[in-house]
C-alpha cells in the first residue's frame, strides 16, 4: 500500500510577468506560503469583502462578492491570498504593483476599504497583530544619516518627475481651495492661499527672521521673502535644494532667502517665526521629542511656529505606530503620521510650546491628490520616458489613490497649527 504525503506548502505561483526582479524583488516573486495560511487569508478576504459596499470579482468567471459599489477585480486570487497571508497590507500593495488586482476606479475602492479599516480583520486576529503584522525595520530609523537616506529615497527621485504632476508652483502639500470640485487651473492659486495662511499664522512680515524646515522647491521661501522676511530654509534633499535655489534666484529673492542642506537638529540661531509644511510626518515617532525641542530652542521669545501636518486618529496611530506599512516600504521610508493628541502630548512633555490654533481641512487634500493623480495618469508616457517602469507607475498611482482615499474617508486629516509659548498666546 502506497501513501502520498500532502505538502504543507503549495507550489509558488509563477513570478509576476513584466516585473524587473532586480528592481522589485518582492513584487516579482510571489511569497511561499503554507496551504493553511493561504486558506485563512482567503477566508478573511472573502469575509471582509462580502459585507462591504463594493463588488469584488475573484478571478475570471469567479464569484462576485460585496453588496454593490465600485468594482475591484482580483485576476489572480491565489497569488493575492498568498501575498496578503504572508505580508498583510504590504502584500495587498505589492499585488497591485504586480498587476494581480486592479480597479476601474482604485480611489473609490480604497475609500471603501479605508472607511471600514477597523472591520477588515476579525477581532480575534486583531489581538494577534504581532504575529502577522511586520515590525518597523531598524534600518529605517531617522538618525542623522538615516533621515538623509530616507529623504533621498523619495524627494531625490527626479525633479522632472514631480514637475510632471505638480502645478507650476511645485508645491507638494495640500492646497486650500475656495470650493469643490476643484479644477487644475485653480491649483496654483490654491497653493498660494495655503502658503499665505501659514505665513499669516506665523506673523511673517517685513524684517521677520523666518526659519523654514523642509524647503520643498522653494515657493514658500519666495513668498515669504517678498513680504520682506529674511528666510533660512533647510532641507536634506540635494535635488530640491538645487532647484529651490535656482527658483529663488529667478524670483530675484536670493538676497533675502537662502537654502541650506542641513538637518533640523543641526540648525542654530534664533528666529521670530518657524514654518514647517508636512515635515513632521517624516520625523518618526522616536524623534518627535527631538523635533519639537528643536522648534522650542530655535524660536525667539514672542515668536510663533506654523505647522501644516497630516494627522490620523490617536487610537489608530497608537495601534499601528510600530507596524511596517506599504507606504513606508515603497514611498516614505521612516515616516509616520502623528495624531493631534500625540503632537500635544509631546509638546507638553518636552517643550514650553502649546497648540494655540488648529484648523483642519482634509477634504482639500483629497481634491489636491485627485488633481495630482489625474495629471500623473495623463502623463504616463512622459513618466516612462524619464526611465520609470510600469511597476513604478502602478506603485505611484496606488500611492496617490491610497492617500486620496484616506482623506475622503476621514481616516486622515490635514491641519494648520500655530504653536506659541503661553505668555505669547493670543
């Protein structure tokens, strides 16, 4: 009598077609996964999607799950379940990059998922999060050297790439519109409106000594210099510093604004105002006390800090702060979105600064991201001409759609904060 053993691990599916294994090793190779783990992942996926207001087609001619709504098509359920079973949400993103699932409107699908994020994984499995969620890699810490590497990985991709989808101000943060829906022709004015609100919040005017932490491509520095401020702007991106310096000179403001390649921890001096736009997200929770202590140290008596920060609910931030995410692996290494409560706790524990004004405008970021995403899609051929392959383009499309969905669902918010010392609060 002969017996046949049942393998604990099913044969791995074929590598993802058209994905460069040298550039994208974890996308090209579908991970090995036990039959049990893949089956559990498949059951969790089917359970989660069946109750959501969307339609999910599992394979060609397969069942359609969901209660109705935007369509997601999982062309290769086996590979999809393996990736999710082994790598969770990182696997979900890598599966999209590999072309194993798609959607006519990925933002709509992701908005549904973001709106039900706490319900996707059964509570018993949520309590076992440490067993299936990937931990933050030590190599992603924002030490002085690590922060430079992390910033380089995103902001030094290519000035030309960012110019393809941003407006002429080259502003890479949420705009403030007068109304919705926003149109692309309104984006530059909406970015200036955002910048002006921040400069007003910090009291920037003639003779103000202004420190900007996180230069971008120089638009805020130019606008502050035109008010008569003396601007020092610091960045860790060599690409941004070069172009920002050129744009400041082209605007005739080189005598009032300078850009330094410097970490915020290495800045010295005293400033009447400090402005930092969507930089706190790149600091990392470990260094939030260091960041806010630096602001306190650098701010002159009577001065004001204006921050623009992306935030998330405190409960979700605390639950996920040690988890390695798809965004961190592929888009923003070392980053973490704080909660407003985390910012306030850090200020109270480590500084004399307090939040004295807070204005949230998350729907404006959703519109900003929609305009960027549509422009990126329209100019896909030009992105390819810069040397970015299809896997990168799918990654970037998912990043923009994923972010937009976060704001549309209310999972994310963006706010402008004023920080002052209590004796100067008004």
